[in-house]
C-alpha cells in the first residue's frame, strides 16, 4: 500500500468516524429505527442484541444474552468432582477439552493430585487439537457470515481432520470427557503420533491457501481493515481477552504468562497485531492455528514414550476445605474456574469465567458510531460464543 493511498484511507476513516459520532450526538428518538439481531438468526448464534439506527449509522447497542443459559455453576454443587466433567463440556462443545482443562487443574489442587508427566503431555496435545477444531468452526461461520462460501466449506472440511484425531484419542467425536482430575481417561492409541503429524503437515499447507483466498482477498480487507477500532487502552480497560486483546497490541497468553502442565517446556510465540481493527481480530486466530501446529509437533516429540497417564482416584474423592483458582488459554481467551471446597466430595461453590462473556463488553463500544453494513464483521471478529457466555 502506497503512502499516498494509506494517508487518504486514514483521512477517509477519520472523516467517517467523525461523521458517525456526530450522527450519534444528533440522533433523536423520532428518527431512529430499532432492530433486533437474533436470537433466531443463525449468524448471531442464539444471542440477541438490539440496535438503533439513524439512517446507516448505529447509534445504540444493547447486548441481551441469556437465551441458552444452562446453570452450569449451580449444577456443579449437586455432583461430585468427577461427575461434573460431562455436563461442563456443553457450554462450548467445539472446545470441550479446554473448558474441562482449567476445571481439572483447580480440582487437582484441591485434592492434592499430581498428574503423571505423560498425562500432562497428552492433555496439552488434546487441548491444541481442540483449539484447531473450535477456531476452524469459528472461521467457517465468519466466512459465510461475510458471504464467502468457500471459507465456510474449507474450514468445515479441514476441521474433520482434527475431529478424527480427537475421536481416535478420546473415543468421542465432539464432547470427549477426556480431561479428568488426575490426568486423562486413556493413553494415545497405536499410530496416533504418525497420523497426527501427517494431518498437521497437510493443514499447514492449507493455511497458506486460506491466507491467499480469504485474508488477502481485497473485498475482505476492505470490509475489515480500519473497521471497528479497539485501541490498546480500551481493550485493557474493557477487560477483553484472547485474540480480541492480542489484536489490539497486547501480547498476553495464559500459556506463556502462567504456564500450566508442560507449556513451560514448549517454545512458542504469542501471536498479536497492533492495527486494532476487525481484520486483526480475524487474523490473530489464523496465526494461532499456525502456532498450534508448531506446539503439537513439540509435544509429540518431547512426550515420554511410556508411563501412566492419570492418577487413579476413588469414586468420591475428597479434599481438604479450601479454594482454588486456575485458568487456561482456550479458543476464546482466558478460561478460569474458581472452586470452593468444604471437604466433601462435591464442590461447595463453582464460578466459571469465560472469554466470550468478557469480550461481549466490546460489542457496544465498537458498534455505536459504525455503519450498519460493518456490523457482521465487527460482531463475529470478537470471537464470541453465546452458549459459553451464558453457561
């Protein structure tokens, strides 16, 4: 991009933003139209937010979550530490390994459990594979959301590769119930390492094609570059996480700043960008997928050849009274559990903090003053998963 073109684009953006803010200030109720986005719309993902428009400008946005509330935190109080695993996967079925990862870490601290080393590696491998599954699912919806049908079919098809790997590893296709307090349910099957490397090598080549057909597509760039600017200070003040935070220039990844299991032994880079726009928020997950391939190779290479994969527990394990807080880096950002134990076999209280719920705070901030046509690329680039947010 030439300097002359870049300067004219920035000037146009500044004028458009200024005009949008002026429209917001001058908006009166008699000239506004109120629109409901979702929850029936497949693109909104069982989520509703209402907006008011003055002509082509959004002057008001009110997120209205809760349409798929499950009551997961309360249900945890009525089941023991092991029985909670299957139902905790439901809020984010496409990333079920990571939502049970931090739960297992917190329970292990309460029960005084040390996970065998081989089990730690397998758990990290499953986590990275599930990160690919979720991100490809998100990218497929983002593609069709913007009218790019190829970027729906390609990620949806390549996602099956990682689902096949997880099926071979866990015995289940989508919700695996694989991470449990003490380690993982079973060891890796014969030939898994070779098959995993084969798929990862193939997928890295596919990522180059993704970049050419989608991220370098001039239409996609026009719709996302300099659209929905979330500055570094605003991202920090709003408390967003994951790719949304890193797209605003904050290189923060829980796997790096608070390593868990064997991530402190893995060499990887925190992917981030400084442009702060919708393109950056869409591109950082792509960079994450490429980095996950690098991480998976290291995990497979460094994993011990043999050993136990979990510590066997009694049917109703009990720990001493206390509390524990653990978090992991999921596909949407930091995902944490705060668990209070009263010494019984069931948690006394469970609080789940998910990346989607934190990132929703940026939606009104970005939409107000923006054009209606920019709403799809702004909303879906926030990597928001409604079912997870509602829990």
